[in-house]
C-alpha cells in the first residue's frame, strides 16, 4: 500500500512539473537573461520566437511571460504584428548596467529583468498574466533550476550564454533539455535570413517542414 501511494505521489509530482505546451507554429527559439551583466557583450535580455509552420501567424493579443525558477507571479510583455513562416521575432527585455552591443531592431519591447541563470519563459496567446508555478501555454521553457519545464529543464545558463533551439528553431520534441543547446547568444529578428541552400547562397525563408530547393548548375 505504501509503495503504491509513493508511486502515485511521484507521478503527480512529475505531472505538476511538466508544462503542457503544444505548438505546431510559433515556438520560443532562444532566451537570454545575462544582458548588461558582468562579462556580457549584449546590453539587453531577450526572448526570440520562430514560426516553424507553413502559414503566417498573428501574435496580436499574445504575450511573452517570465517567472523566477520557483515563482508563481508572471511578468508580461505584450506582442503585436505577425510572424511569417520561417521567420524570427525578437522581444527585447530589460537592459543591465554593462554590455556594449545593442540587440538587432526588436519586433516587441518589454522591461522584464530575466535571471541569467534560471527561470521560466512562456509564450501565451493572451495578455493576461499567468498564475501558478506551471501553467499551460503555447510554448514553454524552464532553464537551470526551474520547477516547471517541457520534459526536463535546460542546462544552466550564464551571463554569456543563451538557450538556443536546435535546427535553427525547428526542433521541438517537447523536451527543453534536448531541444535547446547552450551557446553564446545570437539574437535574430524578422530581417534574419533563416534558411540556406548552401553556405554561399542565402535564399528566402522556409518553414521547417519544407526542404530548400536544390541548386542546379547552368
């Protein structure tokens, strides 16, 4: 009986720590909370989104929201406009006292001071602040010591590292620990060319489910 109860409690705990986020289109493709901190080059924190689908998606009335690793209070940055297939959307957040480089021109601007080392970021199809430690969202990432995440939290971040979604933003297996790589921040906005047919010839942006056309010789 005790073993069965322990199993049930463990199962409930696992469910409580798992974010329920489903998106075939817009995903969080990069997060960085070390902007303006010691040894940081970039001045601002940021959240980057990516459209991995095949149609343009309006994000008017949507928001990016942030909470601390174990927090239940969510800070909100409202979004506007739309994201075309295969394109990025940059959300600039708070600036620190250091850093020397501005972000590329953002599509949205907020004032959230994100932790460089651990926290939770949610993409929400509403501007109403979330509540609770592990709410439902369009997409969700928990990093370092977060108590909510998809699958498992990412590895720890630092003032000089970001969590970057693999496959240029395409990879989404609903597991933060394997979907994201920890590397130097590389913010991308809507002007970024996202797909290439070769290292020498950039082409128009393409969604993840399509393969760039092969180049042909004359």
